[in-house]
C-alpha cells in the first residue's frame, strides 16, 4: 500500500479543485461549438429501478453504447467500484454498476452512498422556492436572522449560495484538519464549525470575490430553517425530495447509511482504510447531510438542470453567471446556485471520505448522467475519477458536446 499524506478532506470540490476542473475544461475541447457556454436564458429553456449485481440495461439502442463506453472508461482507472446512471429525454434511465463494494461483494446500482455536494444543489433550489413563496428574498441581509455574525448587515442570502460572502472556510484550518485526522468518527456541531471559520479573517468584503466556503452552506441552511420555522431536513424533504420522488435519499447527521451500502476506502490518514462510517457531521448544514442512490442522483441531475421545481423565471436566475466576474470563474465556467456551469454542462462534483461523484446535465440534449466511484489503494488522492469517467463516456455518446476535463 502506498503511504500518502493528504490535505483534501473536502466534502465537495474545494476552490482549488474547482479551479483545476474549470482550467481543464477551458483548455480541453477542440470543437469550438462545445466550448461556448449557453446563456442562462438558453440553458433555462432547454429543457429507476435497481438491477442485478453488475448491470442493468434498458431495451434501447443506446444501452450497448453506454455499456461499451463505461467499460472502456473504467478499465484504465484505479477505481474499486462504479455506479452510473444515464437518461436522455423521455428514454428509460439506464443504470449499471462495476467492481466491488467490499471484497467479494459486487457493487449494485441500488447501493446507498454519501451524496455530499449534490445536497447543495437542493439547498439552492430550496432558497429559490422560498423566494417564490415570499418567505425570504435574495437580497435579505444575514443580520435579519443572525446579526452577530461578521458583516451580517452586508452579507445577503444570494451571496451565501454564490460563495461571494467573503467568509473563510473552516475546512482548510490546520487545527480542524488535525482534529479530523485524529478522530474521523467525531460528531461536530454547526456552532463548532462556525467558531473555527470566524476565528480567521474574511477573504474579502461581501460581494467582491468568489471564495468557496462550506461556512456559507452551514449558515444558509440555518437561515432557511429559521425563516420557515421548521428543521432544514424537513424542509428539503417537503419541498425537494418528495416532489421529485427521491425515495432513496435521506438526511442524517450520524454516520448511518441505509442498506445496501456502497463501502468506501480512503488514504486520508496515511494508510488505505475503510472510511464508510466516518462521521459526516462536519460537511454541511444540519439537515443537509445525506445519503442517496445513483437513481436519485440521476433524477436530481435532470431536475436541477431543467429547473423542474421552479418557475421559468427562477430557473433563469438559478443559471445566471453572477460569479463569472470573479477569478477563477469566467463566463464559460462559473458557480451558480449550488452547482457549476462548465461548457454548457450543469454539474456538481462531490468528493469526501472516500466517496466521489459527478452529477451532470446537458440541456441541449436533455441528457443526465450520474456517476459515483470508490477507489483502490493506487489512486491519486487528489483526483475525482468520476469526472474522468464522465469525460470518456461523453466523448463516445455526445462527441459534439463532450465534457472535457477532470477534477483534481
């Protein structure tokens, strides 16, 4: 086994990871038509059943193409298990699995895993739904609910979801990382996480930079719960999960994962070890920490990408390139309401505790792809191999708009 010291520990792509991904996308495509991001208006207007131990195919002409593309992508990567779902238009979703969850236990598409930052997409949708209902406004100051937080009179709810509040991230803090390394089973409270964040200086004045911070999501989740007068987990279930019929997605602050479980392994602490039941309470807002299935993440890709739960006006807001003016964002690659827009694709790329995934939607083809992976001991600790698989598969099935790039 390779000994490695890692400094990642992010429940979703950090600013460094995002910058690398977006840089790779910018440099990658040889087809000019696939390198131009559509406007928010165009993007907004473009609008499952578990299987056997290794794969399920639908009776469509595309299934054999998906099979061969997946096999070609997986065979060259150090992945232990891969779960995948693909859906285009009204076609029946295609679900498949490769590899092992544990030694001698085949991975299956119905297995549950931590969906990480996919839940941030739900948070962005929930915010817009509550704006539509008049419960909150995007320009509401944070001081309306938490007046004692730094710059609370200047930070707005829109800044929190866009990552432009200027708040520091607690995750890279040296003391926090040491505590995680020492005890990955520790339960963290939101107040503990925010105390660590606010012990650091702000990155910039509110609204003057993009700075990815889990701090924003912890705070925004608490705001929406307070504004609605009910727990965040209940809100998300009522407004997002239930309407989308995401029956395999559950919120839990503990390390519990419903059966059947896709087991994860990680070299974060210097040795390759099982990380499935490391405590995820540090990752996001109380009530937003979830487990899911590949079928539910696939449904979510479509719903978030097409704005299924929102009015057309809200969906247009959901895709506006507000952060494009702040490095490393650009008009072609930017962060929006809990997701990224990169070369016309709407994406989330969670990675933490040995789990990594990509949720992607291409409006021009109404194409949804969801991929979750675990890795073996030879894997590059800083790479999200699910985006490599996305890149390889889309070169085969949508070469005119292939996603080019990988997340490191």
